[in-house]
C-alpha cells in the first residue's frame, strides 16, 4: 500500500522514466534514500527489478517497478493515471530515458534517427504533457527533463541525437514558460559525460562523472528549483562557449 | 525481491478526464490531495459516478460541505463525490416538525427554512456550512450533547445508495443494523440520498444566555456539574496557555430555550432578518477583513495576550444575562468569514478527545500540561458535555470533550505528531474516545484500542455486506482501517 497518507507526515512521490540503468537508476536510488515513493519505469524488467530491490534496502522511501516502452504512446495517459493512483500522488516527474545510436560520419540512417527521436523527444512529450496538465491543476509540481549538452549545437557526429535533444530543450523551455506562473518548476538537465553504457558510443571523453554524482546534482537542482543545469557544473562554460562560436567557425571544427 | 505485477505493467482502459482533477483541501488547510471531483444533482447522476468508478477501477469518497478538519472526505487520486449540489428540501410538515431533505442541504438552509414556523434543528454544529449528509456521516453533536445526544438520535429514517446503485431504506425498525452504523459510519457503507429528521419546537428566536468565567479547570467542571440539569446548552472556552493555578481557566456560556409567552413578539424574533448579525465587528472592522487583524496574534505570545484580555473581560462580565438569537449563539464563527486564514498558510488541525466524567478533570489537566510542555498550546479550545448513544462507531460517552485547534507550519509538524502520540496515550489510559471529523493524527492501533476489536469486526461485516468491493474509501479509511 503506497497510497496511504498521513496528513502531518507527507511523503513525496516521483515518477522516473528510464530507471533501469545509468543516470535514471542512480536518480531512483537517490530519491528513495531521500524518502520518496518512486515509480520506476523502463523496458528491461530484470534490470528494473534489481534497481528497485537494491534501492529499497534500508531506505526511507520505496521504488516500484513498472515495465514500459515509451514508444507505446497510446498507453501513456492510462498508465500515468494508474501510477498516480497506485503511488498515491505525484510531486516530481523525471524523464531520463534516452538513446544515442552509433552513427557513422557519412551515414544517413532514417531507422536509427527515428528511434532516437521517438525515445528522446516524442516519449518525453507524451509523458510530460500528462504531468504538465496535472501539475497545472495542482498549482505545484516539478518536471525534470534529462537532455544533453549535445542539444546545444548541431554537430557532425550525431545530427539527429543533437536535434532530438535540442527539440527536448525547446519543449522544456516552453513548458517552463507556460507553467511557472502556475507554481510548477521545470528543470532542464544537460549532462556532459556520465560514466554509463551510453559513453560507449562517444569517441572522446573527459570530465567524466559517475551516475551517482550526476543524480546528486539533479537532486540538488530539484531542491533548489533550478531551471537549466549543466552536470557537472563546469560544462556551463563549455555550453556558453558553444553558444557563442559563430557558425562560420563552428563549420570548420571537427566535433 | 520485488515481483513485477503483470497488472501494473499495462494501462487500465478507462482514463478519467484530467479536467476533473482538483486539489481538495482538508477544512483546516493543513493537508490536501488531488481528486477527480464529480458534483451530481440527481440520484441518476450519482449512480453514473459509481458506474464510472467501476469502469475505471477507482474508489469513491463522499464529500458534503468539506468541514471535517482532516482527511475524512478526501480520496487522493480517486473519485470524490461532492453532494453539495443535492440541496432540495423534499418534504416539510410545520405541524409535526418532520422534514425530509437531500444530503447536500446545509444546516444554514435548514434553520432558515423552518425557523419562521417555530422550529429549530435539535442539533447544530459550530458552523452552519455543514450538510445534513455530512452531519449524519459523522453523527455530529452540538453544545447540547448531553441533553439531545448526537444528530443521529433525531434522524427518523434515510435512504442509502450502495455503490452497486441499489437503494436501501433504513430506520430504527427497518435495516436497523445499517441505520446504526451508517450514521457515524463516515461515508463507508453508502451514500445518504435523503434523510428524514425531527426538528425541535421553539417559542422565540432568542435564547436566554448567561456567562461565567471559571478561574481554573476545577471551577470549569464545577460549573458544568452545577448547571447540566437545568440548562439547554453549555459551552466552555479554555485558555490553554494559562498555567499553574490558572490552568484551565476560561469562559462559559449557558443558554436556555424561552418558554411559550416569554418572548413578547416571537413573530419578529423568529423572522430571518432578525437573526442576522451586523456586518462590522465593534462597529468598526468589516467582518470580511477581521481575519487580517487576527493574523498577527496567531502565535504563542499573541494568543496569550488575547486569551488574557478575553478572560479578564469574561471575568468582568461574568454572571451577565441577556437574550441572543439562535444564529448568533451557535454560529458566531461563521460571521467572521475566513477566520481560519488568520492561522496562516500552514493551516490548522483539531484534536478532540472525549473522556468519561470520572477521569475527565485529571486527564484534561494532563492534556493541557502536555501541550504546554511541547511548546504547542492550542489557540482555541472548546469544552463540551456529552452522553452515550447506541450508534456503532460513536464518539459519544458520559463525559466531556475538549476540541483543540493547533496551528500547523512545516516546522511544527514533527513536534505535533509527537505531541499527538502522547495525548493519545493519555486519552486511552482514561478510557476515552476520538472523533474522525476532527482527526488528522490517529493511527490504526489507537482506533483499535478505543473502538475495540468486536466493534470493528461488526463494522467490517456491514461494510462487506453493503460495499463488498470496497468502492467507498477515503484517505482516512486507508489511514486507519487498512
Ligand atoms: C468551524 C467548525 C465547527 C464545527 N463544530 C462542530 C460541532 O460543534 N460539533 C460537531 O460534531 N462537529 C463540528 N464540526 C465538524 C463538522 O461538523 C463535521 O466534520 C461534519 O461532518 C461536517 O459536515 P460536512 O457536510 O462538511 O461533511 P464532510 O466534512 O464533507 O464529510 C463528513 C463525513 O461524512 C461523509 N459524508 C458526507 N456526505 C455524505 C453522504 N451524503 N452520505 C454518506 N456519508 C457522507 C464523508 O465521507 C465524511 O466522512 C465543526 C467543523 C468546523 C469547521
Ligand atoms: N551518459 C552520458 O554521458 C550522457 C550524456 C548526456 C546526456 N545523457 C542522457 O542521459 C539520459 C540517461 O542516459 P544514461 O547515460 O543513463 O544511459 P542508459 O544507461 O542507457 O539509460 C537509458 C535509460 O533509458 C531507458 N530507455 C531507453 N529506451 C527506452 C524506451 N523505449 N522505453 C523506456 N525506457 C527506455 C533505458 O531503459 P531500457 O533499455 O530498460 O528500456 C535506460 O533506463 C539519456 O537521456 C541520455 O541522452 C547521458
């Protein structure tokens, strides 16, 4: 029974989409440690189950696994309502799911591109639309979207991954502008390099942090109601630089 | 190891319209929940909501006026069936004083409807915004609890809609077990869709009122003992901040119905216009702004000042006799709109224990001292006398109750929880009882202890009979009975 409430002992509730590994799994652990009841979603049942079981050991909160593929868009409104009913409310939603498929420098593969847009962007829209609607009516709530520094500019290595994250950034910005006056916080997280399987497709890496460190920084953004956060923070400078490199130079760079 | 439940991995079919989702606040404002709120106006509309609940796999919580202080009408993430729009008076007989109403009729509408014919509701609450359905659901008491009993004693019959859509008629002779359990059953057995009540004859729009100012708890008890036999209403107000010899000091109001002939012009005093209270307080502050003036005093120091001033004024005016309209005597709080806002954004909760008369003086002394020890003296405490009754989940007993309002802030919550646990222990040790309408802090084990396993089993058996699929639920139900 996760829907039991005591008026003077409120327990926060969260949904984490993309919780079976990497950053999402670490965020689930962190939230459960902080006393949250967390609905943890992803496709791989076993991994999800292990993440939840580990998170629940001696924790103040509780993680509950839900097997789900974000590209099954039509199931999302019902699942969203079912989860809020089963966990007894919702304070935070974090969309972490994302895929980055390896793409050659001269490759134009629509199947791969479509797969990335479907998870990184359309899945986010399908889930966060539900949350936005609800939080607007509640007059409170926190939406977190895990995007990427890769969304800041279009680069040669991964055009559609970049585009999907850029689309996500713009969507989150628009949500923020819509919902701030309703008391809702929208946070865009832009990780640099985090030590997960996703890095396997990244050619050069530096400033790599652990998923737990990333989760701790996301949690801080949640506590402080921050809006756009580079993880780790020093990527803010890179972001700044990236934004200001004029296109005629950017075209000549090889990353 | 957590098992992934197959059911959890598939979305259910029926999605409820997101625009039905509303934040529902506890009356005291200290907690809230998001609920899908439906406001039908007919019994068919009500049946459709139960049907929708079945299709969408949701539970249904019933809400009247929403005046319970805690989570009694809240049903987070599920359906709340708000009955406030079912407000028809179905039948009224000014000869016998028998009235039949829909559940959403408020005490306000009720007294305004019958007073001109020389009748008054036999039991009223401290606010007139409560509905008859909600009052029956909690089996409310008035300032005449030891004389008139709870409102259930004046209900002759009711129609109850079960979650299946079936309607059963209940009275003392028909389905009497359901009758005695649905009254006070906090909406867990079915929904009252019409209720028939007996009103009380009055011969004037006035009550004769007398004031007193007991100097401590002992004097307060002596006052009640001395007057219960010949007054119709008594209510005490306790300054919960006063300590030592003054512990339990306060004010008391005693009131009597006027006998026939005492009021020279009953037609006038029984008229509606005559019952209304002026728009400004002390002729200066508009009522609607009063809460803003109260706000700065809603802390330990401010309340201490106010309480002292109030006590001194009461002491000076002690023994005064005057006539006061029924409405003014019963519903003074309603004439300061939004007074609860003076408590600030964290709201307030109420804690109201009922203690048998043998143990009451000692237990209430302990309770007041314990609150002070925790630095959480309550800011408004109302003292009343009660009697036992034969409703299954009754809070009534031959003794006294003290309704205490506590200011809540995020910072105070943990201390309040600790305090409530200590108070629960005092109440249980004194053989006391609690009242769901006022509760925000009880735990299942405390409820088991004061109601007893047998009573709970009997209630559960009736629940099984009336609502086998457990469609009727509230946050309070899940908190205390699951
Ligand atoms: C300022 C103030 C003063 C008060 N003074 C008193 C007092 O003097 N004495 C006293 O006893 N109480 C008092 N109360 C408490 C209040 O009277 C009770 O909580 C009462 O039940 C509220 O009625 P409501 O219509 O607001 O019902 P709600 O609070 O909405 O509901 C009360 C309960 O009844 C159930 N219910 C509602 N409608 C139905 C229905 N149609 N069929 C079945 N169940 C239903 C609900 O599920 C809930 O469990 C006071 C409250 C306030 C705010
Ligand atoms: N690692 C980095 O350096 C880095 C840098 C910048 C941004 N990011 C972003 O951070 C997020 C998390 O990535 P990560 O590094 O933690 O990689 P990861 O371990 O691969 O995590 C991705 C998560 O998304 C889930 N997911 C993928 N497709 C899904 C689908 N169709 N339906 C449901 N869930 C799906 C995965 O679960 P299942 O496979 O079980 O479904 C997994 O839980 C991504 O959005 C990524 O773009 C990562």
